[in-house]
C-alpha cells in the first residue's frame, strides 16, 4: 500500500494435484495412507460397484508423494491455479508480491514462487506475516537476517519467544525491533538481555506515526528522526550480515 508500485507483469501460479486413473487403480489405499495432509481418500470397489478416488484439492500441498507410492502408476498430475505473482516497480525499487485466489490457503506455494523472481544481486526485504506458521517459515527461509518486530506486551513477548525458537531451529540470525515502546512493560527487553538478543531499534508509541499511516503516508517521509533511525537500522543489519557477527 505504501510503496504503490506499478505492476508490469502478472504470472499465474499452479499447484500440481493428483489425478487417479481408475482403470489402472487397484484400490490398495497406499496413496491416501501416504498423504500427510489427508487430502486423498480411496473408496474400494463394493459389490461390483466402481470404487472412487476422492481428492480434496484445498488440502493438497502438491508434494507428489501419492504419485510416488502408487504401485500401479495410476496417478498423474494436473495443474490447479491457486493465485498469481505480480512483478513491478516503485521508483527504483523492484517489487514482487504474491496474491492467493479467494478461498485458497496454500500461501507457502505462492511465497516460494514469488521468491523465484528475486534478483539476488540486490538487497532484498521480505515482508513476512506474523507468527510462526508455514507461510512465515517459507518467507524467512534462505534469508541472511531476520528482523523480529514485537510489542512490549505479554502477548507480544509470547509470540516473540516462539519466533526466536523457530529462527534458532532453522539457523537464521535475527535481532529485535520493539514497536510501540513505552506502551507496556520492560519484560521484552529483559528477555532479550537474558537471551543475548540484540534490540536493534525501539519505535515509540507515538500518535504521529498512527496519524501519518491513517493518511497513507510513511513516517520516514514525514519525520527526519524516524528516517535517520531506520537508516541506522539498515546499516546495522548490513554490518552484521557483512561481518558475519
Ligand atoms: S500431492 Fe501430496 S498432498 Fe496432494 S494428495 Fe498427493 S500426497 Fe497428498
Ligand atoms: S496407490 Fe495407486 S493403486 Fe493404490 S489406491 Fe492409490 S491410486 Fe489406486
């Protein structure tokens, strides 16, 4: 919304979903047993009636396991459109975004597709969703550094701890930005101290920020000191990444 990019290209994103050839299927059920997402059910032949292979496409992750395990070679794949990738620019910034079709839930597939268009010769900023779900992991995987933006509240601290555990597990360096600093208590800062986590920046709980945002303006364009703080944040991250701190 704030970058207001000009979109120059739209590319459809598809997920490969299984298609069972009932003429070859022996209703052994191996495909549905192997599916970790319960996206496939096989109903055997009963009293001479034709059996069925039922796919629940919204649950299918397109992993290909069912096709791999089928001993009859009865499964082929067909493409299902789940959304688009938009490619464009905002001034001298390159811009990419993924949009899921209404009702679709396979955000990680779109995120992985968006990342294929990344120009790795440039500095890349990926705006990830909050939390620690699959879309978050798909967003941060492969990054040099992750900025965890939190709030100094019990709820914020709870989510921060989960995000820290996730990043430590997948081995990605990170630091913390405390947004709306002054709103809650100092437990978040104490936690970061105890865990040896760098607090990169504290953004105050300031009505001027909310006011600018409500008018569709970025605070960095409105207030010189915020601009300086965010440039310092960028330079600090660059230093950490380049010097492998
Ligand atoms: S492709 Fe993967 S997720 Fe989809 S039905 Fe087959 S095993 Fe399940
Ligand atoms: S594994 Fe193959 S043969 Fe067995 S039920 Fe599935 S599609 Fe049919």
